[in-house]
């Protein structure tokens, strides 16, 4: 009985959730915005921190569970007039 050789590339793609055909499924990096993010620290109150945790816990989609995404959306809403004048 001959042993079948393990195809390491196919095993890696299977583990990583990628299919053999690239057009069959988009990867997460293709779905993300092409804009680069900059790490910045801001100080928030305990109430704001609790609200942020609750908002993330109640989210259904992955982007609604990401706290950075929630803060970016809030900043975009707050700075909407400034952002439109810059573009």
C-alpha cells in the first residue's frame, strides 16, 4: 500500500481558510480599506470606556466588535464637517 504524500501548500491554504482559486473567496486584507492606520493614544473617562465595551459586545459584525473601528466611526461622525473640507 502506497502512502499519499501530504501537499504542504494545500494543507496551509486549508488551515488559513484560503481556497485554491483566488477568485473564489476574498481575503480579509482585500476587504479592509486601503488606508493606513496610525497608532494614537487618547484618554477617555470610565463611563466612555464602559460604553465602548458595551457597544463592542452588542455588535453583530466583526467591524462592530472592533473597538478601534467604533472609535474611528465616532470620530468620523464628530469631525464630519472637517473631513469633508479636507477632501
